[in-house]
C-alpha cells in the first residue's frame, strides 16, 4: 500500500466525522421524546398557572408537585437501566414496601433502647442492603438461571410484599425511636424544594453521565441492542445485567427511605402499584421497552409529566379515581409513539 | 512455519458426530476457502478455531504450541478473530462503538474511567480508511448497508493485530456490488499478512480470492489443495459426493 494514502484518508474521515456529529446532535435532540415531554410539562404547568393562578401557580403547589414525583423519578432511573438492557422489573413497588418496613422496624426498636444499632445510621444502610438483596435475587434468577425478567420480578413483587406484611405484623410503624427526629429532618427535610427532589436531580445527572460516558453505560445499551453480539464480543453480559437489577432495586430502596422521611410512618402497603407509575414514567420519557434506547433525563421528565397531569386533574376538580385511566392511557400513547418512530427509522 | 494447525479434530454433540479426524494447516498470509454443504461441519470447525467450544478430541496448535479455548475471548487473545455470519453487531450503536465493543478505549477523568470518544472515533475512522470503506464512525449501524456492516465487523478484528481472521459466510446475504466490496476487504486483510479463512457457499467468491480450498463432507475432510489445481466443477463434485476425494 502506498504510504501517503493512509494519512490523507484519515484526515478526510475526521473532517467528515465532525460535520456528521453536529448534525446528529441536533437531530437527536429533536427526535428525542424526552424533549417533547419536557415541552409538554412546561406547557401544562404554564396553562394551569394561568387558569388557576391562586391554586396551581403557587410556590406551595410547585413544592408539592416536585416532591411527589421525586420518589417515582428516583425509581424510574433504576428502571431505565433495566429496561435499556431489554429487561423489566415489576418488583420495585414491593421492594419499596419491604425496605420501608425494615428501616421502620429497626428505628422503632430505638424507642425502648438507645443502642447505636437502632439509630438511622444503621437502619438506612440496612434498608439499602435489603434493596441490594432483592436486586441480587432478581438478577441471579434472570441472568444465571435464565428465567424471564417479567415472571421473575412478578414473583419478587409478591414475595417482597408478603415479607413486608409479615415483618410489620400488619401494623403501622409511626414511632421512630430516639433518632427519629434527625431522620425526618434529613430525609424528609427541605431546602427550597424537598430534599428528595435534590437527590433526584443529583442522581439524574450522575446516571446520565454514567450512561453516556462510561463503559458500563455503553454495555447496557449494547446488551439491549443485541445481547448475543455483546456476549460474543466480550461484554460481561451476566455481570452488567445483574448490576442493572441491583441498581434498580437500590433506587427503589433509596426512594423508600426518602418517602419514609417525608411521611413519618411506615406501612406495609408502601409503594403498592408504584411499578406501573415507574414503568410509565420510564417509557413516557422515551426509553424503549424492547431495550437499547433510553436515558436518565427521560425518566425524570416522564415522572414529572405524570405528576403534573395528576396534580392538574385534582386541582381542576376531576375525581381522583380517573388517575389510573390517564396513567394507563399515557403508557399506551408512549408505546404507540415509539412504534411510529421505529417505523420511520426502518 | 504454519500459523495454525488442527490435528485430528473430532467433535460430537451427544450422539451426533459433527467432525471426524479433521486435519488443517494454515500458512502465513494465505486465504483458505472452507467449503461444504449444509451440515458438513463448516460452522463447527470454525467455532472450534474461534474458541466457542473445545473439540471432543484432537489438538489446536499455534506457533507457540498447543492451546485449549473455552471462550471466544481466549482465542482472540491468541490472535484468532472471527466475523460471525450475523456479524454480531448492535444496531443501536454507532460504527465506532461497535468496533470497540468489549474493548473500549478509556481515559482518566478525575477519579473516573470514562470512554475516550475521540480516540475511538479516530481509530475507527483509520481502520475504515485502511479497508477503503465508506463507513463513517458516527453512523448508526442500523442505517448501514450490508457492505458497510461487513466493514464494521471486519474492522473489529483488526484491533488486536490478528494472525488469523475467520469469516463465516460474509457474502451470504448481501447485494452483488457489496459482495465485490467484501472480497476487496478480504484481499486487503491478506495484503497486510493476515491469514484468512473464508467460509462460503459461493463458488465464484472462493475462486476469486482464495489461495487454497478445503472441502468438508459429512464431517470429514475430502480435499485440501491449491485453488489453481482445482476447478468449480471439481469442488462441486467434492461437496456433493459425486467425486469421492481429491
């Protein structure tokens, strides 16, 4: 091969590349479902504020909306990781329940004893560990045993909820012992917006960076795109998928602790039905249920959209029992949109 | 000195005997056409060389002695790369991301290890350039033609400075113009001193790029000879069994 052709070729390729990169960036922005969902959220908030300035457009309502969707948003980040690999985790709501009860029970024991073991310093890590265990259980069954994620996590949904009921002996836990006040101040506290909202913002940025700039993030997308190919090219598929399920359950545990801090009581029904809202948020934000596509910001705005609509319906005086219809309708709409976009691509 | 040698390779899957006492030698810089009918054992033989599974009996010899592979990664470390028939590409990732899949270039960013996008795009661009392919590193594989996809899959094998590249039916599902492109890619690999094994059904492809032809029938070697000493008619006869052995 003549030696002078290679560098010439390379420079052409690079100039090609820079032109294309800018194009795809704008293209990607406009093709991104997350962007349009953001527009929708802002639009609804703007219109509602104009229509109901005294009830909707208040600082207090903004505080409520953001706090309400922060828990779902945190869980949706974990769900995004799992769905990008082409899986699903139906157990997040129940994991939330059992984590809430574990943390509540440990701190409740601090009512009669001032042992360090019963402070939130121990209760919170124990709650997170419970989450990790649930994720490990899901992950092992899905990756090592090869069960379908749907069925596995459906099983975990039932198991974890039962565990929560048994552990709590079907009682509500509302006395959080000697470290309770500090726990509420930290996890249920606020600085302009609720602390859980700050946590969601930090986690969204962090997870977006992980997805877009790390090998782990790249591998999540690769597994969702073509798991067999990823395996053949040396991607540690089993490990990465396992970690995705653990991360998902861990997010549910974090959300449970923040929710506990705000509500100040633990009931074994905590998080019932949340899996639907979490999956809806993820899908509305543009994460493809077939895997290989999705992002952290999408999970954030997806959760925001559901809450903004829910909140708007309540303030507009619509019976709250209609919520389920709207949430379900939006899931179907989001998947339909995905189908249309997918067709355009082919 | 041969690059790769298979000695008395046999492989059984339960009661099914896929390969019986196959011997194969690869010389440096040659293109070997591996031919045979469906079920003749081509894929099994290739998968043994690529490390997907070990043979039931027999040895694989590299320049520096015998080896045993249990995973494709092990064969890759020894300089044997494979391009699978389905190419093993992720449609949702860019060309560069696919080339470096599982072997990403990283750089330090504070306490973190992050992807070195620029290095990967540049290096992928160079590899595509060397193969004289029009493939662009930023393009999504989903939007690519069959020939471009082949270029991505073949570029992947060039990352490790391989000694042997195995191509499993690279021309089976693409257009005529793209077939010519892929055959050119094979010649470029050979020009760089890489030994290529081309598994193919297509007689014209094998006779235009290969130096030697190796024919399997029912798991046994029936011929291994220079392409110049053979003819498409003879090879067809060998594949179908009309000619017993050559």
